[in-house]
C-alpha cells in the first residue's frame, strides 16, 4: 500500500449551494462530525434569482483528507458544485477586518501612520480611539493586527476569506 | 381561518396536506407503511383510515418501525416507509435511521411536528427533528407550506432510492397536514442538481480490465453495493467472476451477491471472515473492490492491509473512494452499469489471464482452505452454536424462499459463516451500526413483504430482548416469523472480548433473570419450543418449520463458545486467531486494545 502522505496543506474551497434552511448547518455539521478543520468560513447569497449561496471554506488537511472533504461536500443534496480553488489554478483571496485601536498621544498617531501604509481606512474616530477598515489577504491582515497590538488594539472583527478564480470562467 | 375553514375539493384538485401525502405515497408505489400514531400525526392517520391503497402496520415502538421498514426495503429492493409522531416518536426513530444510513438502506420516514407557529417554543412533544436527524439521514426536509408537500415527498423518494441509497426524513407540522393545497404528480418533479453518476468512466474501466487481465493473484472483494444495485448486478458479478476464473469474497453486507455454494467463493472476509478469504486479500496482487467500502471490520490494521496489491474500486459514492485505503483505479458509478461495461471490455479486449499463475494461486488458496478454519467439534449433548446454525441451514436450504434476519453479536457472525446465501436480498443484518434489536422488527418487515415465505430471525438471548415488544406486532398481523435464539446466557461477543482483552472479568455481560422464552412466546400467541440437547435439535427445527404460526425457538447452546476465526483489533489479515489455542501466542497490542 502506498504510504499515506502526512503533510498538511491549507486549501480554499468554494461551494455553491441552494440557499435553503439548514444548508449551512449541514456543511458545518459535516466538518464537526467527521473531525475536519475549519480555518475560516464565509457564506452569502450570490445568485438571488436562483436562490444560490456561495460558501468559501478555508481548511487544512492531508491530501487524502482534503479529497474526502470535497467528496463529502459533493454528496450533500443541496450542493451544486465544489471547487478546490487552491488546486484548480490561480485565484485571488480577500478578507476584510474592522480593527479598533484605543489610545492617545504618540501611539494614536503611530497607529494612524501604519494604517496609512497598509491602506486601511478610518471608519470611526473618537478622541481616544479609531476603527480601521482593512482589506487584503489573510497574511496582510494578520500583519496589521500584530502591529496594532502594542498601539492599543482592543477589538477585531474579521469576515473570513472570500475567494474567486482568476480569468474569465465562472464556477 | 377559524370559521371559514376551507374544505378539500376534489373537483378543483385541492386537498388537505394529509391527503396530498397519502396520494403522493401511493403514486410512489407505496403499499405498506410501518408506524405508530400520536398527536402530531392524527390528521395523517385519519386520512389513511379513509383509503385502501396503503396498509399501515402498527408496531410497538417507533424504533421497531424503522427496522421493519429496513427489512421490507432490503428484502424487496423498494423504499421502506415509516410514519411516526413528533418528539419521542422522532427520537425513537433515530437509531433505525442511523442504521439505514450506515448500511445504505432506502427509507422515507415521515415525522409529525408541532404546528409551525409553535416550532421553537418547546411545545409539548416538540423536538428539533431536522436538527437531530441531519447527520443520520441522507437528506431531510421540514415542510412549512402545503404547496411544497407533494414536491418534497416525490423528491424524498428520488433521493432515498437513487445513487447510494439512504434514509430521508420529512418533518411535517400538523397545521401543514391540515391545510388545503394542490397536488403535483411525480412526473412533474425534477431535481435541480442531485444527479449521482451512474455510468463509469470508460478509460478507467479499460485500465481496470487491463490490470485484472494481467493479474497473477487476483481477488474480487464485493459488498452491499452489489445488492443495492439490484439483482442484475449480482448476475453480472457472477458472470464476470466465472469468466475470469478469479476467487471472490463478500462482506457481511454483501452475502448473497454471489452464490455461497459456488467453488470460486471463499466465504466472508473480515474480522470473523474465513482464513482463505483474508489471506487471499493479504497476498493478492490485484484487488477488485465492488460496492464495498474498506470498513475497519474488513481491513484490520490499515498499515498492513493488502500491502502488495493494485486496487480497483467501483462505488457509486465518490466519498467512499480513497477514504480509508488509497486505490489505484477508482471507478465512480452504479455497480450493475460498470460491471456490464467491464464484461464488454473484458470480451472486447480478448483478455487472457495467465492460467499458470492462476493455477498456482488457486493451489495456494486450496492450501489455506485445507486449514478448515470454521471447524468445530460437536460431541456430547451440549449444542454447539455453529452446529445449530448448520442444522438450520441444512433443514431450510432447499426451501423456495427463505429470508434470514439477525440481531448483533456472536450469533450474527455464526449465521454469516454457516448459513449459505445463493441470492441477493435474502439476508438482512445490521452491519455498519451493529444495532442489537434489529432482527425481530426486520423480520416483521420481511414477512410483511413476503407473506408466504419463511422468515427466520437468528437471534441471541440478549439482542432479542431489545425489541421483544414487536412480538405483539407479529401477533396482531399473524406473521409466522420464526425466532431462532442461540441462548448462551451471555452477551456472547462482549464476553468474548472481555476474555480476550480484560482478563476474563465478565463485567455485566452475564444475562441474569432471562424470561422463560417458551412462556413468553405463548403469552404473545406464538409457539414456544426449546432444545437442550444436540439430539433434540433436528426435531425442534422440524417442529418449528411445520408450525404455521410465529415461533420462538430457545436453543440452549454451549455457554462459553467463542467466535473464530478472528482478526484481533490492531492486527493484520495474515495474523488471524484460528481458535482459543492461538490467543496465548498472539497477545493483543496496546494500540489494538483501544479499538472497537
């Protein structure tokens, strides 16, 4: 028997589903029931007329597990298609975060300066706080949050990853 | 709606939700429903009371209804139908649904629900049925509008029976069952995207056949998928096995897919499979897996599973492929469809297996067979359980239609080892979930489907008590089910494992305070029989067979007999225990101890 490859990789999987009650519970239940990881999960209706939602899942596992995840997702009745964006060619990923930083004086000014470098926008401001909006890939967001930590980071809200394949083709 | 309650009007094609349900079931070909009434399903029962096309079988506990529907489905190839009430009705059905999910049995289970405006209010007999049954069904529906009902029922049948079959739940709130709506005939139903792949990929089939034709030590390893694919699949499998001249082994769920009396059959494989089947699996160079799923009861320890073989895997469910074992040629498709293409390809390519190699392979297999791994010694008065099954088989094998169900445990394995099945759909057992209490209600279902056939539940004295209330169902419908109990006064398999793994400390595995099964039978209007000595056995079996009523036969067997051969937990196929004398030589590893 071929030895099972043990290296774990992170994959971004796009799933097109019927937007019906319980469909998200089905997907999440599959992951928890079978012990798969969810690093991030986003969902929203994308084809209103056809009542279809797109779920983007970032997950980590060995190649055999990733293959299982896709096959298990594929056999759920409300699932239309399962695409492994990581395997199927180049794609772009974006995530949005709202980052609240509280402080005064030099730290406050420094946070604004870094936000500028990262092209983050100020959404809300009080005399002792900012709420920044930042868009980018997961690595960029992590870097920004890390930099804000010593400058008075108090709260973070992130959307999780959304992703789409490059080029002219649809899912 | 209090005063102006609309009435169903057949002229305009509108009817109540209950009538829509009955009509939809009837249009799906349903003639039998297994169920139990309750508050939330009263309108459905009222509608059923006023028609004749569907007969309702009243069970004594909802769990029994689901197993009965499983027995019905497995013995007919049709979808089994269950009707239970909300709350406890639904939760009692969960074990059976999980059982059907694991063994891929097509069921549609209709559960009542509290009216829509009470959902989420912790109402009387409310539970989150779709939430609870989501992981143990192939799909489930909560019907919130009567307009959706007909469509949902038709779709549920389509989902239950197509692809890899499985249970589907329809949760129906009481107000929807009473609302008035329009009916939709099944021919107008089309599912948006659920379309399992039936036809296998031609290039994969070509590759598989080339691999098979070049094999020196091939084996067919086939499972319940062959049976689910229909009787044609069994015929095609037999044809392919005969054409190739290769050996064939079956899983517990697959028994009957290939004739047991055929010389190319090696017996069942797996934990309690035959020595020759398991050794052939271990040593083969090409394995053709047809409709089986490399379950842990089959493979033993994965790292040592058939180390030198190329593997071909035919399965309709892509998620079964490469789940436990990496295969070389996966073919997604329906077994019958793929086998037909394979036979064509085999003939078209003029495949000529290496006869010299094949001869040597069969010689090797015959050497393994010579071990006679199922041997036992029947001497003296005490009945060996194996002997009891063998005598039952001898007495019934020439009868026309015999359906065997089992409970779970040692008796189940002995039945699998010693009862030979020539045809598919005649063997009903709980394989994946291992549900004690399955056999008696499953026998009810099989007998309802085949009123004139001989239906035998091979049981243990512990398992039978788990759903013994169904004797009352058997009495009500005058079902001549025969219950054949191998009574050793222990939960035998638990006792065997305690012996193997826990120093023979029999914690709670002795069956205290057993009923007198003969009197129990009589109290349900059945006939009670008993055999204490080997010499009484044949006479008792004949007595049982000529009784036209239900029978409980209490066969007192050797108490401490263990089930062999056995692949102990954590061991490989070529590391079998052939009998108690082997145990001392092959102690079980610590890794094996934690496995089930």
